[in-house]
């Protein structure tokens, strides 16, 4: 999986246990991102809908959620990756913008990315292999980038992994065929049918995934956008239409309340952090508005690695201080009493 801020890598097992304990046969992951949680739901046998506004997230969901591993011939994927890997280098948008003007990728790897991405459009413009090949390229590019995991900046010196050659590998697919839905979470809950379990991991502060991962957005859209700033962010990132209500302190509480109360799910699991706009007590109140008991699980976790680096001026002078090394991730589980009784007693459960 690609490096991703807010990834639930450490919690995915516990979230999956919640799905299993509630006997959920259908589930929705409303802010799916890299689809890590949606994949876990698929592995546990649920029919899953993965929702996100990002184009790269839609491709990941088409690969890992919509595609059933039993429907794909491994030899066909291997042959497609072999063909793409043998394409001659090409100096295109990625090389010019993300290797020469910026330094996200070493030029050798950027030329490989340009060639392979054009090859996908030329040879696999549609069909079941396309999202698998795009996912393979995203993951290969992530493995040789020169960042600390966000695309708001890049390292002054090449990261050791950036000097390794780019390698395409087949994604590890999961069983079951779900659905990828590219739309806003508020729109999704107003139109989709009932499910047994809804998982919500919304943005909970000002940091925008559209700019944090603009390179992946461009790599999937392949639209050669105008860009701005040292980070070469997409020009349309300045458009209010690309901004989420969840990134505004004034608008986020109402948006979160609407999603929690309008999603038609027996069990709702909300992921939140003590670094969000709202304190735990207010998020708990929003969940209690559904009229069901709420269980709160708390996890002390290591913060995103970028916090350990500090803040530097363009001249390389340290101008900020390192933030806390730990934060608290919460899972709030809202479900009817008879469902709550089936849940195991987690060590991370706290009283509120």
C-alpha cells in the first residue's frame, strides 16, 4: 500500500474484528483513501462499497474492492506488466514537473513512469486490467519517491529509495467484488441504500488530501495540469470545488453530524483523533444523536513521521519546533444494544 497520512494500518485488524462481531454482511467505507479498511472488510466476506472523492482512490478501489481475485488470470497481469516494463524511457510531464522542476522522483524513475503511464493509456484504455496496472504503477512510484509521505514538499537530498530502479509488481488482490464510488460522502449517504456497517474516517483538520497527494491525482488523471509553487501542486487545488467541508473548522462539525445521522447503517464506526477540530466529547455527542449506545476505543499511536523533522525555511534554517511524538486515535462504535452485546471487550475500551 502507498504511504498515506491517517492510514489505519495499526487498527485495521481491530476494525475488521468489529465487522465480524456485528455479523455485518454489507459495509461502506465512506472516506476510503487507500482502501486499506475496505480491503479488510472484503477479506472478511462483506459486500463492500468504497467511497472517496479522489481519482487515485477510485482506481485503488476499482483494483482492490471491485475486482475479485478469482476473476483475474495472474499470467495475464504478469504479461501486461512485462510489456509495460520493457517500454523505452520517455521524458514527459512527470519528468519535467516532478523530477526537474521539483524532486519527487529521480529523473531515471520519472522517465520510466512517463513511459509506463502512456503505455497504459495506449494498450489498456479500459477493461479489467486497467485499474490493476494503474495501481501497480502508483505503488511502484510510491516505493521510489523522495518525500516523507506527503507531496506538499520533497527532501533536499535524494532518499535512498529514490535511487533504486522502479519495479512494477502485481497488486495483491482480495476476494469478493464490491463497488467503487467516486463522490462526496454527504452525497453518498443521501443516495445509497442501507448497510449493516458504515466506517467513517473523515478528514478532521485543515490538511487536505487533494494537495497532500496531488502527484497521485495527476498520475491517475494524466491531464498535465498547470501547477504552482515549489511543490508544483495542481492549479485546480486553488478552486473551492476541490476543498472539503471537513477541512474547515467552522463547517466540519455540521458535515460530520450529517454523515453520521444520515448514513443508513445498523452499526456506525467513526475514526477520529485528538488532533482534530473537535474534542472527543463532541464527537461522542454526534454519535449519540443516532439514539444508540456508543462504545469508545482509544489507541496511543506514533504520529506521522514528518512531525519529527521540524519546520525549515527555504534556506534550510530550522524555524519551528518538533511537535508531540504521540497522538490518540479513537474508534467510536454506535450500534443498537443487541449488537453492542455481541462485541468483544477490547483492551482499548475507555469510559466516557
